[in-house]
């Protein structure tokens, strides 16, 4: 979203996120079961499988 040609409110919202937004890093470890997926899709699946 930072690099896309998004409308101005999008990058502005990313630069100064609202209080309810909690940004979490994702470990980028290769997973052979996800090799055919896009990097963003892999990250989304890894995030969904995380235990909080």
C-alpha cells in the first residue's frame, strides 16, 4: 500500500495509523507448502496461523 498508486488517504493513514491499528511483524521463513503462493499470500497465511 505504501508503493501502490493508492488515493492520498491510504498512504497518509499508513504513515500515521489510528490508535486501534496494531502492526505486527511476520517472520519470513520459507515454507515449501506455500512456495506456489505470492509473498503477500504467504505472509497472510503465516499471520493467520500465529498464536497470540
